[in-house]
C-alpha cells in the first residue's frame, strides 16, 4: 500500500514521526494484541487458536493464511506462534490482504493506524534494499 491509501490524519502522523517512532508505536500495539491472544500467557499461541481468533477479527482468507503459515512462517514446524512469527503474520495481514487493520484491532482506530503505518513503513524500507525485487536481500 502507499501513503495515498491512508487518511490525512494518519499521513500527518507519518510525516511527524521518525521511522523508529513508527516502528516503536506499531510494534507496541502488535505486542499488546499478541498478549491478548496468548490467553495462557506462555509466550506461544497454537496456530489453530490464533487462526480462530483472527477469523473472529476479520480474517478473510483462512486457507491462504494456512498456506503462508506452513510454507513461509512456521520455520521451526512446531505449529505454535511466538511473537516473531506473530509479527510476520501481522505483516502478511496487510501485505497479502488477509484482512483490515481496523477489523483486527476491533475498530480501535488509533491502534489500527499505528499497526498499518508500521507495516507499511517496514514494506517501503524493505523495498529500498531489495534492489532486484526478488523478495530477498543480497549482501
């Protein structure tokens, strides 16, 4: 997504804050959401439990998420989502259009904006270094 897809208020927040500020704010809302979804506070969420929670929060393509989970995200194959894997899921939420951040954060516009802006900033920054558009970074 581009900056043109966000509201003037969100855009002003992007322009006023540094890249680090955007990341910090966005990562804080994703960490808070992870803690909410981690109902037993063990630091991991069983994948199916996470998927069910995300369906409740607007996931619009469960089979696509499962495909991404099994082929890209779950590197250790333990079928449990830790905070790092959760952040990748949240990135995929926006980049693969799995749902809206507004629905994900249950209409909390401040948190939805922080999450969306954070992930869009990461995407733009990543693209700056992916010189050949391969999806990988070369040395």
